[in-house]
C-alpha cells in the first residue's frame, strides 16, 4: 500500500517503497546520533555492538562460502594507531588464511548484505499497511546499528581490490545478459 498522494508527484514504482523508507527514518536518525556519540565517547560503542557483530559475521560467513578460510573473529573494540593521525577505534575484525583474487571481493564486501536486514524488517512491518506500535520503537533501536555497519571499511575496500580483474568481466557478462536479444539479432545479421 503506497502513501496517499505519492503517485501524484512520483512514479508508481517509486511509491511502492515509500512506506519502507519512511519506516526506516527513525532508525537512520538514531544511527546518526549513535555515530556522533561514538565519536565523542567510546561508551556509545555498546550501542553499535549488534551492527558490528552483523558486519563481522557477514565477512566470516561469506569467507566460509568462498573458501577464504576465516581463522579469526573479534568484536571487541580496540584502539589502533593511524599513521600521522593519532588513534582510532577498530570495532571488530575477521582474519582470513586463503584470501585470493577470486574470493577477496565477496568476502571483503559482504557487509553490504547487512543492509538487507533493515530492508526486510521494513518490508515485514509495512507490507499490509503500517500503524506504529511499541514493537517499532524496539526495532528502530535494533536497526540503527545495522544502518551504521553495512558499509565496508577502507580496509575492506582495499582487500576487495584484489578481485579487480573480475569487475570488468562481470560487467560485460551482465551487459551481455541484459542486451541478449539485441546481441542475438546482431549476430544473426
């Protein structure tokens, strides 16, 4: 059920997810407050633990599936030295024994899958219309850390770069599948 009047100013396809996006606004606002708070004091890391666990479990599970051989998992925050910039916090980490060109990107970018959690919860709560209930407040508290943790870290992006030869291959394969009919016409003459 789309929001009333949405189709008057947006395409119908965009209105289908409008309630889901509206449902996630409180979680996103809380995520912003947690992000600001965690920069001010490490106490706020307690509120991001669920997101950190999701982030690291995504690395670990995709690493298992792609034969990256995860050998270590930590979700305990620790201070790390940043070259020339003082100290920073590492909220968690996963170490791999077999990170190669074919499994580096899937294992390193696996936290992007964490975004599916808030999307699925928003779909579940809004699929038959949405009326605010106390459960939604609890869900907003649980979803905020997920919105903070789905983005891969700079280290994750550097590790994913080991798989760079696959990016053009997958792009060409995806375009070939999308334009399959046109390519067949071109080949047939």
